[in-house]
C-alpha cells in the first residue's frame, strides 16, 4: 500500500485539530471541511486547506457523504479520517470511500456491520466465545414471549433496543406488574431513535462498572490490546471523567479482558483502532456490551500510559504497515482525562454557547489540553458543547488526581459557563479518590457534586489567573480587586466571591 500524502479530516472541533496535529508531524497535508457555523473554527485554521460543506445542521453538512467525498476529490486527498461521531461508524460511507478510491482510515465496512446492531453483535460474540450479559441473542417477537423469558430469568431485567446503543430504548423492569408498560415504552422509544422497534432482554446488572479495552489490528490479522480505560463516571450515557489503569482491575483481570477483547476484534475481521466495552459486575465478572468501531474521545489516557500516538498508528495501519508490537505494553503510570463542556451543571447541564472573552489554558508538566477553541471564539449552539479535554499523567493515581485538580484550578474561561467546577468536585469526591466508583456514582452524588470543587489552595491559582485577566482588561479595575470586596458589593469577579464565601 502507498504512503498517504494528504488526509481530509471529516470532523470538527478538538478531534479534527488533534488528528491534524499528528498529520503535520508525519509530513501529511491536511484538509478541513466545515459548515457555515464553523467558518472561523479552529480546525479550519489548523488545516492546510478547507472546504465548505453546507449549512450549520450536521445532517446538511458533516453528515452529507457526497459533499465530503467531493471535497476530498477536489483537494486530491488520498485518505479520509472520520474522527468520532458523524460518519465514523457509517458502513455505507466506508463503501462510498472505497468506490471513490479514497482510503477510509478505520475498520472495513464488514466489521462495522458485524458490530453495529446490538443483537447481531451479541450473536457474533456468543459464537466467538466472548461472554455477553446473560439474556436473549435475538429480538423477542411478542410481549407474551418476552414476559415468559423475564419470568424465567427473574427481575430485575433490562429491555434493550436491538437497533442501537447509547441507552436509548432501554428500560429497567423491577416488578413483573410493570412489564407490559415498560415493554411498550422501550419499543416506541426504539422506533423513534432507530426506526426499528426490535427489543431484546438482558439480566439487569446492579451498579456495574464500565471498563473498555483499546484494541488495534493491522491488515495482516495481527491484533493486540492496549489495556483498559475506566469510564464509569458518566451521566446520561455521557462520559465525564476517564482514567487508566482502571482502579478496580488486577493484572490478571486486565490480561483476561484484553485477551477477550482481542478475540472479539478478530471474530469480526477488525482493522485499525477499536474499543470493546464491557460491563463489570459487583463480583468482577465482565460481559461484552458493545464495540465502538472508531477512535474514541478518551484515547489520550491510553496514549499517556503507553507512550504511543494512536492516530499515527491508525494512519500507518491504513498505509499497510505492520503493528510494531505483538502484545500489550505494560501500563506506565496513571492518566486521567476530564471533559470540559460549555454547559451549566447548576441548570441541568444546559449547553452554554457564546463568545469566549478570555481563556487561560493550564500548563505545566505532564499535562495536555486537546482543545477546539481559542480566545475570542464563539461556541456555536449547533454541535456538542465539549470545548476541550484536559488530560494528565503522573506516576501514581493519587498524583494524577492532584495534578488534574491543580490543572483545573488554572483553567479560566470567561464569557460562557463551563463545568470546570463540577469536574473539580468529582476529582475531590471521596468515592472517586477511593477508586471504586460505578456507573451510578454521578447520578447518586449529583447534589454533593454541584456544591463541591473548591479547594482553598487551588482556588488561589484560579484567583491569580482571574486577577491577571482583570488586569489585562482594565488596569484600574485590577487595582481595586487586590483589596477585599465589600460585602454584597458589585464589580468583584466570581473567584473573589468564592474566596470570601469559603470563610463563612
Ligand atoms: C446495562 C446496565 C445494567 N444491566 N445492562 C447503558 C448504556 C448502554 N450502552 C448500556 N447501559 C447499561 N446496560 C444491563 N443488563 C446498566 C447500563 C448503564 C450504564 C452502562 C455503562 C455506562 C453507564 C451506564 C449508566 C447507566 C446504566
């Protein structure tokens, strides 16, 4: 296979920028696509070339296969990197790229087909000897059959849409009296979300952990894993904090889960970067949940502890190179990532788009900020409001937590509301620090987490940053800020108010 010379990145925001960074290091030219809402976006400024692909809604721009392929042809790109989301797990797009003679940097369409539908994936995994959550391998035709099955395995059970994941069309049934109404609810939600009302049943697992294994395969059948990521800190099926190694995994479990993940990938002829998601129950049994056939948001933590550039590996695999390893590298140290969102945790995490008037990004040792924004940028309301991913490395988990907290304390974003304080709350929560938090953690501790996050010492750092900001904005105002603000007085900045509230 030939060397790739020019890559079109069919995405936006931080992931588009992240992919382009590696391209630059490899001497590969970069092409951006953008919607009308993204004319001044960072990924457009980062690329060597950029093509407008349509109006703001992604259905009319980033998701329009023909427009993306047209841009790739015009630019003379020999490959397309899809990032995550958008067209990254779209088998028909992979086939369209193939037809156009453009390399899709990702798995073959057949592997996406094998994993896309939940019941199909379960059947494939059962055949391969991969443990799946106990339940049916096929959708259930009638409510009578479904009820009989639920009675056989016993409540609680989980009704799940066969058509797709992400928690849509999912219903927990705790009492048989509720079975029929839950069944109907799951079916109609599944129809709305996936245009497919097929539903199947699983035994409900109490307080599971979400642990996923990064896998990698080349075009010659060599398949390895790159250890796990602990992703149990989620709310509404959105990951908020990810880390590796998982604080609940023993080396034996890591080896076993890695082996099973490799088996899963091999069973579907996987190529490139993929992630096998598992639920881990209270007895530390693990079960296949789904496979994500793309590079994931949280890949940086894996890069930190393996020392690898996963995007570079994706490109090399697409070029036909062999994997440089034959087995998993031992994890080195610990890494934590937090997702910084333009949203307001106090207002039910409502997105908070708008202009970033001031931005101070943390710095210092072993820290990385994968951002899609810059000072003066207006966060549009059209897309996912994640503005950056902050990740850190340290020799131990404790040190990684302290480093992440220190880094968050340096983060200053003015003009929009962010979840930075909320993230500090998570990292300071005893359950998180202890390391045995499950997927119920963020919902269960919601109230506590809203009020937390202000470590007095760390507040000093953000205080200082705010003073610098104020100084830059207006020297005169900065002077008054060096004196304690009068009670109830206006004109103080939020960090001052927080600082004075602390003392009460
Ligand atoms: C489950 C479960 C408990 N038992 N299945 C949520 C999204 C989806 N992809 C699978 N999910 C779950 N499936 C059984 N049989 C609990 C969840 C779940 C969850 C899983 C992973 C991460 C976060 C979660 C939050 C709530 C529920």
